[in-house]
């Protein structure tokens, strides 16, 4: 019984030491390949971050992007190149993707968020000088926060210590 109380007390202390869940800056990377048009087969990649503190998880929501870096057809773009404010979309708490458009380059292009989930997101471009257009899909991946790795390592360490202690007692 004493062992049970010690284990319970240790678990309670560990839980109390953890910070409360709260909104934080979210970091994403994205990439894809153009599927159609004269640039078909060309790949692109980028990253962006945003603060999800205002997210309510109800209905359609748009949050401003705080940082963006994007390489497309040999050019590099940032938030300062945007034709309109860059935003990330959510629908009932589900990430939809990035909304980002550039009209000052050739070709003009837009990253379009999905409607119900991020798998519907895409990129579209238009080359007025050449007279063509095309599109491609986008793949998003969240970048874990360093605290997530630290928590995982702490949990693995605790499990290892408990297993070692049990092996000594047996």
C-alpha cells in the first residue's frame, strides 16, 4: 500500500510540474509539386508560423500569419510580397491550410486553403506573359515544439527508471 501512495504522489507531482495547456505559436512546413500547366513537375516548399491564441474551434476562423518563407520557381517570397494579408484557415478546429497570394511576380500565384480539411488545399498560378495557368497540391506538416520533445524524453526516462527499479527488486 505504501508503494501505491509513493507512486501516486510522484505522479501528482509530475502533473503539477507540467505547465497548463495554452495557446502558442504554431510552426508549419509545406511543400508540393505542380500538377498541371507549363511548370508541371516543378516543386516548391516553405514554412510559416502563427499564434493560435484567438482560435475558438467554432465555425470558420482565419488567423494572421506572423512569419512566412516560400521558394517557388527559383524565387523566394516572404510576407512583404503578399497581395493581401496571409492567413491560415480553420473549420471547427481543423487546420485548413494557408491563404497567400503574390501578384507582383511572374507567374502570379496563390496558395488556397481547403474548405473542410487541409487535404483540399492547393496552389494555382497564372502566367499572363506566356498565357498559361496551372495548379498543384499542397502538403502541410506541423513542426513539434521543443517542449513536446522534452516531455517525451522525460516520460521515457521515467519509464526506464521504473523498469530498472522493478528489475532490481525482483
